[in-house]
């Protein structure tokens, strides 16, 4: 049962528990590996793991009375501060488990909400997390307030020590939810306008399972300086930075909040504004941890979340990241067979980055126009604009100006022509070059 892991002074000690289907051969620590990572990110020390094999959760107590008695005994012997369930508990289940075991009970959703609250840095992120917490708490007010009676400050709940109020005014809670929702709608509307005001720049959004290496890839491509940690949900706020490709063209790259299995639907809804970058991207880099034993399951989770966000129709490139952590690349054969177009890469070492850029360039060429443009000497200032917003194939200086062969979108092409550039047929000088 015990994980054998050293604990850190001052951190609450937790016992993890969950259910697994009959026939699952994994040990309890193996089955609860991701929950243990979440607990560590939430500043809890995991001192034990317990699994019950059953087909479905008990509707009243999740694991049944016998298992609860066993958990209670382990908690008392280990002097654990709390237990954490690897699933979402209904209000009834949570209340019954807490009464039976006699200590604080967190479920997976509460733990994730707690982690998001820890990592929220900007006013927008704090509002988003608070909204998700309030929506989660609304049907669970009695149990949440018993948490406050037993602990300092509350976990997954905004409140102070020693609060004794049990009957929370639901009207006030709903009013707060309504006020935050309106504020976030304003933020989302402003974010949408900002995105729509930059149509000349091709945009890429990096999406994937939490801790798959999205921020490391962002830093590799853009020198963005985004925080990278070997922890789940190390960043919550979307950042957009320019990526200068070979040849001078610039595309915008956005790093998004990571996805996770059983992500509370309240968080998906409240972080809709943060995910606007992904929803309006021209291309998605779907990144997964190729060294993870649960890689296929994590990819399935990403697909589910993208469907929830109605982003499943956006073109994408799959990046199998962290290949530097794979001892034998032959182990990736099942992944390669299932996803033959995927790019093997390591954002940490830079492996696969040239192929990633090449595939992006080919994607650009597949739907943009391949043209020749003459930029007259008197309009030479347009060259900088062209090089930044189009893929330049070649440049040739003539008496009339610079003849540029490039791949460009219709918006940028129209702007260049309106400002003095001249279209030229492929293989020859512009029709009006002699004018």
C-alpha cells in the first residue's frame, strides 16, 4: 500500500483510492500514477494507494462499506490528513465517504480545481478558476463547509479559517456566478476581436495533454521564455509569440492550457476564453508524450476535449514528443503504425524541429497562392512586410525592382498590391514592368 516515497515537511499527507475493472493487473500505485502526480502538484504528499476492483462505483459510497472501513483503518494507522479519490464523487457519495472515514475527502475534480487555483496568475485566470469552483460547489455546499470546519483556509474553496456557517445563501452564490460569467463574456468578446484583427498572420496553437511538453516546444520555436516544469498544469495562461521561419516568414504560435482525463466540465467552460487561440488557429500542433505508457489514452482525451470545444475540424499535425526519453525507439512502433504521419520529435533537444517546420511550410503551400510579385524600387518598404507575412521562395533584383516568388495568403497579397506591388506571371517579367 505504501508508496515508499519521502514526504516533505509541512505538506498534508494523503491516501489515494479508486476503482479498477476486474482483471486489471496493475498495482495500486500504477493505477493511480496520474492521481499521484496531481496530488504532488497540489502540494500533498502521497503516503499510500488503495484500489478496489469492481465493475461500477457504488452509488452511495463509491467503494462500498467494507472498503471504506479498510480505508478508515489505513488512514488512522498512517495518520493521514485526507484521502483523494481518482474520480468525481456525487454530493451523496462525498458526504457518505467523509462520514465513514472521518477525514477530509477530495475527489479528482476538487484536486484539479485546487491546482488551477494555485497556478492562476492573471486576473482572467483567477476569475475562470473561481467560476469553475463556484459552479462545482453549488450542489455540494454542505460538504464543502464541513471541509472549512476541519482545515485551515479550505481546499478548493475560497474561505477563511474557523468559519462555522453551514447554510450558505445559494442566492448570493448564484449572483457571484452570474457576475463572473458576465465579466468573462466581456473578456472572451475582447479576445475574439483581438484574434480577428490579425488575419494576415498564420496562427498555430499547441494543444495536448498536460505535461506533454507544450511549453518546451513553445520556447524551442519562439524563445518565449514560458515556464516549464515537470509538473501537471505548470502554466494556465495562453501566450502568443512570433515564430520566424527560415526565409523570414513569421507565424504566430500559442501555447494553451493542458488537457487531462476527466477534466471538470466547469473548467472547460470557464477557460473557453483562454482557449480562443486554439479555436481560431489555422493549424493545431497536437503534442503528446511519446514516452508515456498511457500515450494512446492521452491522445484520446485530447480528441474528446477538442470535440467539446468544437475544434475537431481544424487541421492538425501530430507531434510525438519526448523521444529523447524513450530508451528503444522500437517501442514506438504501435504509435507509428497508428499515426504514420506523426512527427517524432524532442522539444528538449531540438530533434524533429526541421521536419516540423518543413511540414508547416508544405501546409501553407497547400492552400495559399504561389505567385510572383514585383516590388518597385519606390515601394521597397513593402519587402519587409512581404518577407514577414509570406514564404519567400526566391528574390531577383531587376531594373524595375525586386521580383519575388512567394507563397502568400489572399489577405496579404491584396494589401501588397494595394500598396504598389505588381503581379507577374510565372516564368516571365511583369506584364506592366516596362510602364
